[in-house]
């Protein structure tokens, strides 16, 4: 058993109780921290080092392995008032914060990635593309996996939006787009909905094939990204699903609350609880330690 000071766990924002912990429990706690679990577990069982010294070693490793990326999801004309066909309430108001993040220097924020819905005119999510032109927003449609007909999911139908090479698909002009290092287009396949900037909702085949793969996961892994910060539109759809997939890909992922707006503002609190409990995604304030870390000077 090892006695230790609780200040380290407070700093890591992990649940704890005072007293003594055996090596097994210390390792479990460490695996929930933002640093690499294999390193922490190894350090913590070296009891002869002393827990305070161990804490210093772990924190140093966390800082040295921090390589963040910003994902700016779908800040496009069709998702913004006043004239967007699928305008998110107050969608344009988050632009100043996003621009502040975009102007951070590359040494602080090396990857700044925009995503764009980029639909063909015959996309399956457009209500007018279905018999009888059903009303959008309230009509559901079942989509079948083109690679596996036994798999399907149900989604809402929407007005036509973000059609390739139209003004509605453009990034809004007040966005500081010159700072983007990459632009990822999504939703190109007319057969499936694609809220996430990574993949369509269907699981990969046994050989790893997907209906849609934007290449975002490979980009982030190739760039050795460790942490992903998500902003943009809409918080309860494309932002949420993008954050889910970022977490599944192994990145420490947060959504910046002041950097998103939702289609359904009244359901946002419940949506946040769902994201954390089901997807392991946290929604944090721009004032949080996780975000302020981006603004710290070397």
C-alpha cells in the first residue's frame, strides 16, 4: 500500500478519496488520465520513487506528448442565418471565438481543419428526393448499408443543403479561412447520411472497407495528433458525431461549448449528458483548463 498526497489527483481532475491505495487502484486511476497509460502504469508501480516524484514525471510526459488539432465543423452558408436552407439558430455568432482559435500560432495549434458538407443533388437525406416530397425535419427514412444489406439505420430528412459547388456549400466569409491547414469534404456519397467528418455511420467490413471515409482519421494519425478540439455546427448533429468518432480513434476529444450552436437548443443539456455517458465526449468551456492550455506560452 502507498500513501500519497491528493494534490496530484486534484490537478488531474480525477475522482479520488483520501487514504492509501494499492498499486492496482493507482494504475486504474492513471489509465483515466490524459497521459499515456502504459507509461503511467509503469511509473506508479515503482513505489520506491515516491509518489510526488512520480507525479512530476507523469505530468512532464503529458506535456511533451501534447499535439492538438482544431476541427471546425461545417461553418457553411446553408447552416447559418439569415438565408441558410438549414440554418442553425445563432450559428454565425460563434465565429469570433473560432477565429481566435484559428489565429493561434502553429507551434501552439499545428492543425486547423475545416469540414464541409458536400452533397450531390441526389443525396438521400434531401426530402424532395423521396416520393411525395415528404416534409423535412419531421420525416424519417431508413437507410440500408450498401455494403451489407442486413444493416440499416433511421435518420431525419432535411431540406436540400450544401450542394456541391453552390453558394450554400461555401464556408462563411467572416471565417478566417486562410488559417486552415486542411479542408475535409464529407457527405459525398448519395446513398448514406454522414454527420461525422470521419466516416459514415456503418461499421467497417471485416476487411476494413467503409462506404465513406473522408481521410480525416488517417490525417490525424499521420500527424501524430493527441488531442482534438471540436467547434462548429451543429452541436447536436455533425459536431457530436465527429467528436464521437474522434474519441473512437483514440484522441482525447472535447467540444468547446461557446464554439457551437444546436439545431435543438432545448435538448442541448440532455445531449451533453448523452455524449459523455455513451460516447465519452466532454463539452467544456473556453475558460476550462483543457482549452486554456492552447493559449499558454512556452
